[in-house]
């Protein structure tokens, strides 16, 4: 039962990352500074979460 829960959680994370990449084109970010990269990723993550709530 624990294995199924773990797999289910991992699948949700994979889905989130896939959507994040497809919807925001996060992989094309050319920021060099770590702070700017973190901010960009956080904003992209927020926008994906927000779009899921709207749909």
C-alpha cells in the first residue's frame, strides 16, 4: 500500500513538471543569477497552479 502511495505522489510531481515545462517554456529561461532563476521558477509554478484552479 505504501508503494502505491509513493508511486501516486511521484506521478503527481511528474505531471506538475511536465505541465510547468509545456505551459511556461521554463527550460528556455536564460537567467544566470540564482536569485533570478528561483524567482522565475516560482512565478511559473504559481501560474501553473493558478491555471489549474481556473480550469
